[in-house]
C-alpha cells in the first residue's frame, strides 16, 4: 500500500499535483516484479495465480474460494481507506492542524496493521493450498516417496539392504 501515501517535500509538507483527483502527489506503484509475487499488494496478479491453484485442487473448496474472494475485496477496500487517510493527513499538514495529523497518523497505522493481518491470512491460505496440491500430487506417485536431492548435490544410492 506504499503507493497510497502522499509524497512530502523536504519541509514535511505535502507535494501538490494538480492532475491527481486529491491534488496531492503519490509515489506510484511498486516494481512489477514485487507486485507479481506479493499476495498483499492491491495490484498483484499473485492472488489470481492462487485462485487458479485453488481451482486445480481435487474436491470441493468453495469455502477456500470464498475466503480468498473476501480477502481480495478487503485488500482493495483497505487500499482506498489508506489513501483517504493519507489525504486527510496531507490536508491537516497543509492546515498546520497537529491534532488532525495525529488522528490521520493513527488511522494510517491502523490500516497498515490491518494490511499486515490480511497479508498473513493470504499467506496462510497460500501455504494451505500448496500443501494440498503437494498431497494430491504425492498421492498420484507410484511406489515409495522419492528423496529430493538439492541442485548441485551428489545423489547417494540406497541399496535395498541399506534401506531397511
């Protein structure tokens, strides 16, 4: 949600931007590479990937899909709430109204804390989906589990007599 902040000048005053609806300058979106993987980013595609992965799980996962949709909507609404609070803070800074600045700062801090909590829920959902996908794939494999060898490591052979 960093792109929802209002940029400040060296004196700590909001930078104006006549082209922005609010009249204030914003920093812009974070780099695409970060947005692509950050589940909590309002402008990410990662939640779409998670939704697609959820759709590939065997069985009915309507509750998980509903949870993802709820979290997705909450992130979007929170993004707008953060920007509104940032604009109130900027207006309070312009008006030299310290009490209003403190109130807006508290609102922004609350939005940041809520964002962290929503992101943690998204990460837990992602981890659950990955574990379920792993279990589904493992169930498809014939025979005993295969030991994975890290890239660059030498595989060790296990003879039937040493495996017991």
